[in-house]
């Protein structure tokens, strides 16, 4: 019986398995949980998300919003599950993280073409294989990947934000609103005066962090910069970044935003507060935010090492390790973000089936976000770093001064490709 191996049941691996199975091919999906957990994972379910619960903007004038729509048109299982388990988040798509992973797990386990094997993979199996083990790939498999690629691994440090209970937020010192009055006021905003901010700032930059020796040697990825490291760049860095008061009353010096984290609206995460502070220090320093003085933390921020391969030297634009039957999907391939990982899994799923059937590879136009991302990670780049979806990786063949009009044009151009390719 012909089948395809998928190692890793995260976002990319789950999407890849579904795309293979829907094409009538059997899948062996390996997931090491619950036999073994990474430092950041705790749920036995597939597609567990451990950082923010946001899949970012839902707008087509945002690159990640456009990517989600591209994936919808390609019948992405995980985007469908995200839509079904969404929670209010203004103009963004955010999910109840537990309900999302439960739904994905249910869909995968119910699929007669997918066999979920719960064991740690320490050797890359024979045959067509997708490695989608994520940024926290186990040490033993990492060593196998290093041998396979014959390249030094690249790495960076990634950080997750804390989560608090809604009932512990002092709403007399907070308000609900979206910036500039847009959206449905889904965010809880915690303002600070100049004096309150300066006290918070000074305590933040002097607070104790964990793994200080390793951290100082680490290569920080700008997209998930710990808030304390961002603050050390200057006293106003945060007020021009995650704590910017722009779009609210001018009387506020700084504003901390909280975003709904579960469907019931009982949990909120601190937007932009990825951190490497010790747990006790997180409570002490973040309690200095007036509205969070008595905040109950249900999860503190954590920081961990992320691993990814030198994709521009190793992969083609279908995420295939050149000259082999092995594909890499998810953050280990050099894409950064939930939706981007899902997209890579989808491309791998389609193309492993093509390889099995000896059919031509399926590639996507560089005028689409999914195609441009695949092109980015497979194009020579001496300073390669993981890449999020963004309009900067798309070439615009027209001079359009207005930014929104330009993004609308790029979005319409992208989606037109999917109208012409309905039978992928």
C-alpha cells in the first residue's frame, strides 16, 4: 500500500496530512505527544497553539488576511477550523485555542486515510516524508536533520505573552475600544500616565530574566522580540511600539492592549508582551500597570529556542529538499507565523501526492502570498531569517501611491489566480 509520512502534528503537519488524505492517499502522521512534550507544549491535541491566539488580520488589505483567503480557496482544513472556533478580535481572526485544536484533532482522527501514530520519531523514515516538527524539534531528530542537510542549523529565540483572567482586570482603570474607533471594541485597553509608565519601564528593564547566559548569545527574531529587550533599546521604544497610545484619547501616555484569548471571553492575553522574565518578576512588573494591579495570571510568558533550516540553500519552491523525497513544512522551513505554517503544509501536502503519482509539481504564482513565501524561502539569501506574510514580497506592476488602493490591487490580482486554478 502506498502512503506518505508526515512527522509532526502541529499546524503544518495537520494541514499537510489533510491535503494528502483528501486526494485519496494514505498518511502516517507521527506525533510525539503525549509520549513526550516539548518545553512549550502541554496539550495532547494536534495543532496546539502556544503563543498568541490570533491568526492576525482578517482584512484582504493585510497580507496575512489575504493569505487566509487564498487558503480558504484551496480548501484549507485548519483555516476552516479557525473560522469555526473564532472569538471576537476586531478586524483580526482569533480563536479559542482549546476548541480549535480539539476540532482539528477530531477532523484528522475521523479521516479514514490518516493513521495517527503517537511516538517520537528519531530516524527519518523511508519513502516520501514531510518533516513538520516545528521550531522545537526534538534533539535526536534535529541531529538527523543536521546530517541530512549537511548544514549548520540556524536558530533564534521566540517568546510567548502572558494570559490573565478578565474578572481580575480593573475595568474602572481600563476601557474597551479599537484604535481610531474601528472594529467592535473587542480589545481591553489599559492606559498609563507618564509617571506610571516611567515606573513600569524602569522596573521592566531591570527585572530578572531566565537563561540569561544563553539568551545573551541568542539571535533574537524581530517578530517576537521580548518586551524587556525591546524596552532596553530606549525609553520611548514601547510607546512607539506595543504600548503606543495612537488612535485613543490624547491624554494617555501609553496604552497596553489585551486581546480575548478564549471563546467564552474569560481570558485575555497581553498584546506584544512576549517575555523572558522570571515568573515572579512578570507578576511584580506587570502588576504595575494600573488596570492589572490585581491581575490573575493563568499563563506566564515563556521563551524558547526555535530551530529552522537554511532553506534558500536546501529547498525548492515546493518546500522539497532538493534531490530527495523529503519535504519541510512549518516554521522549521523558514516561514514564520501560524497561517504561513499552514500554507507551507498545504503546499507540501499537494506536492508529495504529485511526487507519489509521478506528476509535475504544483507551484503558485509569485503574485500570490502563498507563492511569494515559497519563492522567498527557496531563493538565495546570505542573511536569511524566517519570513511572515507581507506585501513587501509581492512585486507591484503598477505605480499606485495610495497604500490601501495598492493593497486592494495586489489582493484582487492574487485572488484572480485562484479563480483560474479551481482544480488544484
